[in-house]
C-alpha cells in the first residue's frame, strides 16, 4: 500500500494507463482508471517492487524463439490490466551480442512486461545480454523503478527441448486457499503442493513454438505434452519421451514417467479427476507459456490438477539480500547477496569446468550439484566437505568429513538433513563467487566460497 511521501498523482496515473500523454493534463478517471466519473483508488495501480531479474532461458539454443518477462510485487488490483500490459511503460534493448538475436513483440503484439527473442545461427556459444527499463511516471516510489534490469545469457550452437508450461489464465492454488493466474505469480509466494506448502523460487516463461496444447474432458487446452501430472499410478505425461528429453529432474528415463491416457485418474486439490478424453489444439507460435520452480516436493496445483514443477539440473539458486533468489550463473559483481554476516556485495565471479561433481539430496526435497570439495556449514561440526583435506588445502578453511545424516541450516534458520550423496559422471561448467565473508547461501544452504 502507498505510504507517506509517495507521489501518486492523477496526472501520472493518467499517463501510466494511457488516458493522457503527459503528467500535467487534468485527467478524469473512472474506477477502472479510464473514462470519467467515478472515484479512482490510486492504490489499485500501485506496486512496491520491480523484479531484479528477467525471467527466461539464459542458455537458449540457436535458431530458436524464447519468451522473457519481468514481474512485480504487491501489485494493486488494476496494475496488471492497466499498466503492466502497456508497451509505452517498458523499454527493451540489446546490450551485448545483438547481432545474434532480435527483440520482437511479445504476446498481443507489444513489447510490454514480456518480449520474444529470436535467435540466429551461431558456430560456437556466444555471450549476449539484453535489458529492460520500467518507467510509467506513476510508480516512481517502487524499488528499482526506472532502473535497467539485465540478463546475461549464452546462445548455444545446438538444439534443445522446449519447456513444458501452461497458458495464461491457468489457475494456481495458493497456500491460503485462493487462486491466482499463473502469469501473475511472484517469487516468494507460497503455493499448495502435494505434501505441504511450497515457495516459488523462480519464474520460467517460454513460447509455444510449433507444439500443440492439450486439455482434458472437453476443457480449453492449457498445457504442453511434456508436463508431468500426478495420477493414482504415479507421474504421467502426454509425451513421456519429450519429458525425458527436456532433462526434467526426477524424470531421467522412461521408467520414471508413464503415458497419460483416457481412464487415468489425476490427483486434484480436493477431488481426483478421471480422464474421459484428451483434446488438443494449435495456437500462435509466439504465444507465451508460463511455469515456475518451487522448493519442497517440487509440486503445485494448476487448474486444480497436481503437477510437477519444471526443475532443471544445474539451476543452483542464490539467496539475494532482498530475500529473492537468482540462478548462480546470473550472479554479477556488485550484486547484493545474503551471507553468514548479512548483506554483502559480490567481489568476483568465476565459472570453471569440473568433472568431480556430486549431487546432495536433503530432507526438504531439494537437491544440489557441486564439486566434491565444496564446503558446507553443518550444525555442531562447522565447515564440512566430501573431501575435507583437499578443501582445507585449496580454500584455507578447516573442514570435517561431510556425511549422510549431517544437519544443515537454511536461509530461514530451518534444520535440513542430508539424506544421500551420489557421484555425477561427466564434465560440467560450474559457478562460484566471492564475498567479504567468503560465504553465501546456495539452494538455501550456507556454503563457503571456493575463491
């Protein structure tokens, strides 16, 4: 809600919603922010914060199209429909590598809070960056208002599976029992999952491309064939092979997911649903789709169906100083992160290639992949790693042996138990960075920098 000192003028609101061209013209606004007559509640158009990240794929494939967007917190009831959808309030621009991609109109034909990027062919991975600036002349009190928001990305010279997602308007069940459009979801929100409440960690918009949309029992098609649904016989999707090809964590082989078909029974938020028929439909390739990742058991309810969130291997999330989360590969020098000593700036970022990768699985349902010498903080033991001697030699931090059963502390002071340690074969690009305290939170757990 607005507070003392906020400049919420009718002239600025008139420009923000497109009723007039400047902030000084007298504006008569109806209750919905247009026309004339009834009283307008300024708080209906208010936001508190502009997202500090651009949501979307930061490792897109060549010759592909991807969708990107920004989000807002504490949005008033009319902000999304009157201000967020106006292209005049947003400026999208290329910063680096523009020859390899083009910024196109998003869904609805405007570059508003979302855009489409068209990627050209590349002979090797190409670093690129683009940015967006939000300025509506009305919400100038909001955190990061009129501030450039950047996304660094690497355009890959190979093809990749499309993301599994839902159309706009799909209803997500929140933990308080209310519903919210999936495209309006915010990082940090609490949603109802299969075994409890889960927190939204990051947003993941994409484009439909050349795929079909599917629905059940004559309803409007609203999801893609790759998305897993929970049935009374376990996880299933319309196209199990596409689910596996997408590298969704937990669905590595066809033995992990079945074929969704007529007569299957899908778990629902209050009652189960029998699949009587499956319908499909095409839509514009530039149509935006939406998904998000959550913690806990990696599930949420979409249109009252229990679904699995799309959680890709390697997306380590860093706890930022403002309580939001950011993929470690997007961390930049001078970013403010949450550390053992509170808020600290990032001093240096490195991304070496390693083949000594392990996956740690925890009692809260999360898992993380890192090098076997990476130090974690363990209650009653201090810093620990799988190879403590090597960690001590390399990083000048005394380490004990990391073991199954060790108790970790997360960024909300909750105790998390280590359930399993498994070696991961292959070479991977890894990420770490330094702070003054040489600590930060990765996937909500306190870790030590390797710099």
